C-alpha cells in the first residue's frame, strides 16, 4: 500500500453478467505518476479501467480517489471528482466536426484545458477543427479523444491502448504528449501492449493476469526483468 496514493484500489472484483473477471485487484497510484497495466489479451486491464471509472455494471471491493470511496458511485459522479477515461475505441462521433467533438463531454471540474491549450498540444486538431470525425486519421482521432478529456478538467486520465494501430511517428507524438501531461502534473494510468513504448514514459508497470495483479516492475528495472516480462505477456 502506498500511503500517499491518489487512487487506491483494494480487492476489486468485477463481473460481466455471470462472468467473474476481476478477482481482487490491488493498485495504488500516486499523484503525478504514470503507471501502466501490462498483461495478455483478456487479462482484465480494460475491465479494471472500466471499474475505476464506474462503467462496469457489477463491481465490488474498494476504490478511493483522494480518499473518497467511489465503488458505489455513478460514473458521472466519479467523473466529477476529476477522473477521465479514453476508451480504446476512442468514441469519436463521425457526424460531428472535430470542434464539436471537442466540446462534447461536460466539464466536470474547473481548471481543464481551454480549446486553445488543446490546440497547442495537438496542432493537428486546430487545422482539422472543421473536419468531420470520419475524415480523421487514427492518430488524429486518438488526439481528439485525449484532448476532449483534458477539456473536462480531469486530472487522473485512464488511457486504454492509445497507440493501437498507429504509425510509429504518431506513436512517438502520443508518447511526447503523455510525458508533457505528466510534466504538467497529470496522473496517468495506461493500458499498453507495447511495453517498449510504455518504457519511454512510465514510472512503474503493474502486471495483470486472470483478473489479479501478479507483479509490479519499476521502469528502471524493466530491462533486468525482460525474460519475466516476456513470459507474462507470452511474447
Ligand atoms: P484486451 O487487451 O484483449 O482488451 P484486457 O486485459 O483489457 O485485454 P479485458 O478486456 O478486461 O481484458 O477482458 C477481461 C475478460 O473479460 C476477458 O475474459 C474478456 O473476454 C471478458 N470480457 C471483456 N468484455 C466483455 C463483455 N463486454 N462481456 C463479457 N465478457 C467480457
């Protein structure tokens, strides 16, 4: 347990219908940290994020954010505490413009980024402000999905595989953005398949297997633990 944790998850259980997929996840995240969740497909990483943000229908255990218990709270109230979620599928509305998509999620907390700040962070979004969601590249969609969460005022950002399917140059740009956000004091929990990418920005890596946390590896110990990591990830 981390005494000064911003987010503290204890004994988190989660279900889809009758299917029990999280079996007592324990996770602490300090303010300003970047923590990755690593693990094989189906290990429960996405489900853990969905439970933290309150959109997993059935969950039990304890999740506190700034000391506030959220396990029984509705997702909109959890968001109001300052948590934001960028799902793997990004959720861009094809029929809306970039500018309209950016304004879509409600502001949950004062102190979110202005549109101008988001445009400084992602210049592509400024150029594409009038374009429809459908016209965006995968990388631009990811930037839009991250940008609009920053506008809401969320300070803990849950990112699900932001680099999935993106070209290496865009992956690097997303990496720079995440480091920039860390520099500005944001706290980030990142689900990532590409641990070499995760290594360029994370403080720690938490390994999930079959709905449980089975290991934690400090970023500077990643290379020394590479065989173990390969075994966890089945690569
Ligand atoms: P991936 O990288 O494949 O998303 P993951 O570690 O994020 O892997 P989860 O998506 O959290 O894994 O899935 C955990 C378990 O829950 C898996 O067994 C998966 O099949 C199951 N699952 C995920 N989504 C649903 C759903 N909507 N309904 C039923 N079962 C689900």
